[in-house]
C-alpha cells in the first residue's frame, strides 16, 4: 500500500506540473489550437481519480468505480452510434449486462466471468432486437452492440478482476498496468504530433506515426523497468517485457477502435473534432491491454 501511495503521489505531482505548464504555454501562445491537448489533460485527471478509488479502497469500492467506468464508456459508445427507436431495447439489455458481469467478479467465479459476454450474451443479445422489431438494420444494430460490450465492458472489467484474483498484488498490478498504458498513449501522441513524419494508418488514425509507436515502445519499456520493483513481484526481464506487451497491445487497441468508430459510428470526416474530444478515445487502449495482461500473468504466475 505504501508503494501505491508513493506512486500515486508521483503521478499527482507530474499531472500538476504538466497542467501548469500547459496553462502557461496556452497563455503565452493564445493563437494556437490546444483543444486536443486540453481534453487529454482533463481526461488524465479523470482517470487519476477513478484509479485512486480502484487502488486505495476496499474491493467493493474498486468494483463500483470500475463498473461506473464501464457504464459511462458504453454510454458514450452508444451515443456515437446512428440508431433507431428499435435499438433502444437492445441497449437496455446491454446496460443490464454490466452489473451481472461485475457480480461474477465479486463472487470470484472466473469461469463465468470469462465466458458470460463472449458466449452467453453473444448468443442471447439478438433476441430483444428480433422480437417485434423486424429485420431492418438487425445485423448492424446487434453487431455494434456486441462490439461495445466486448470492448467497454468485457475488456475493461478485467481491471476489476486483478484485485479479486490476487488481493496481495492486485491493486498495484492495476496501477502498474494503467500507468504504463497511459504513458504509452501520451508518448505515442506527443512524439507523433511533434516529431513523427511517417503515418502508419492515416485512414483510421491520422495522428499515430512510426516514430510515435517506436518512441512510445522504448519509453513504456523504460518506465516499466523503473517501476516494476515497486508495484509488482516480477523480475526485471518480465518487468521490461510487460512494458513491451502493454505498448503493443495498447497501440493495437487504439488503432482498432479508431477504425471501428470511423466505420460504424462516426461516418464522414466532418465529425473528426468531436471524435478527438471523446472520453472513449482515452480508454480504448485499456480495453485491449487489460485482458491481454491479465491472462499473460495468469499463465506464467501462480498468484493469479
């Protein structure tokens, strides 16, 4: 717990300095567009608050805070979709999945937690859309809803399972995972924006560059090397590999969800600016890094 408090204190200091520098630069150069960076800083403060609750308090408080995180992420996901009146029933059923998923975590039923959404919800979710609602737009409605549940509920809910699987190390592992994921996102964005030249997939994400990805990989691995001994029971080799794994998974998550939102949700490029303001864009990496990292640890270590 002491290491967790020290780590959170360091993050608090870094956020405070970053926000202060941003305000100074914004006042000195008021003619530049700081909208994207401003939203990111606000989001980092929000994420910091959420994960303070998730790591400093008892497991029930952690479950509730992460459950609300899943709810608001899914709510924003649905708000970005082009929907019809017939889709409201399936959205209601999707929201009801969230407390059930977290109940499996609360009672420590790993088997049901891991198959509930991918198997049972996948098979049963189409029913409320079929009954009395016809076939028009069925595939788009159901598949988009299932994608949202997989990413914003199933993926993010793995954050809550760390503490259940390992009461001793779980809170610190969550902090370690979130810290590396956010460091990777920030480094990737800043390097791509100010140094990067070669864009990887401009059609899906116009910001990520080759230089940004490689730079973020090195910075995330370095951050893992300097923090693993304080937050994890790992040896140095696995600590560094953790940074590499989280960087790769986070990058894939960011790219994949960018494609998903542009294809199914956002449509034309005219709403690009709204996309950049999206809170959902800040948790897309965690939707990938959380399940990947949990299952890698469970495979190699007995304490999970």
